[in-house]
C-alpha cells in the first residue's frame, strides 16, 4: 500500500478548502442576484406611488453597489484574489449612497469633514496605491453553454489529476 506523504495531504486539504470557499462565494453570488431582482421589483412597484427622488436614487446606487460586489466575487472565483480597487470603489459609492439617503443638509458638519477626509484618502489610495489591475480577457468567450461545458471539462480533468496524484 503506497503511503501518502505529508505534502500531498496538505495539498489535498488546501484544494478541498478552496473548493468549499468557491461554493460559498457562488452561493453569495446567487444571493446578491436575488437581492438585486428584489430591489428592482420593489422599485417597479413604487412607480405607482408619488415619485421620491431620494428613494429612487438611493436604490439605484444600491443596485450599483451590489453589481460591483458581484463583479468582485466573480474576479475572486476566476483568479482567487481580492480586487482591492473594486473594494475601494464600492466603499466610495456606498458612502455616497448614505449621503444621498440622509440628505447632505441633515448631516453633522463634523461628519461631512470626516467623510471628506475618508474620500480623499480612498481616492489617493486608488490613484497612487498601485492597487488597480487591468482586467484583460485572455481568450474569446463563447456562449453560456460553451463556458459551462468548458468548466465541467476542467473540473473533471482536475478531479482525475487529483485522483491520479493520490494514487501515486
């Protein structure tokens, strides 16, 4: 009976934990998508009521924040890295949403000053922090079914490779 080395067990657990993390991220993406649909439906039903600019603007910005978080999770699934530039952008847009929701005239001047300093530091970090990475597609994307079929083929290849590695 071949013995499994410590490194192979370590790699196996690492891959297992990465796969579990991917499942959690995919579930989070599904929840974010459902939340976006729910928000759009609630906005649709409020069209029959009198128009409230603050509510509509706040909900639209909220959907944009959810889209950015969704994009962040997709990048994580694809590249297994956290895109700090997108996190900074989400933070900026979220703060702007809260300011629009509460109204600039109703916010304490000290809070406005601290938010301004936060904006300035986030913008400096985004501009000069070298955290922005250019996203480039390395290949032409096919249809959804082709992408799904390719993902299944890659999964089966990795599974066979893992089984062969364990057997060796």
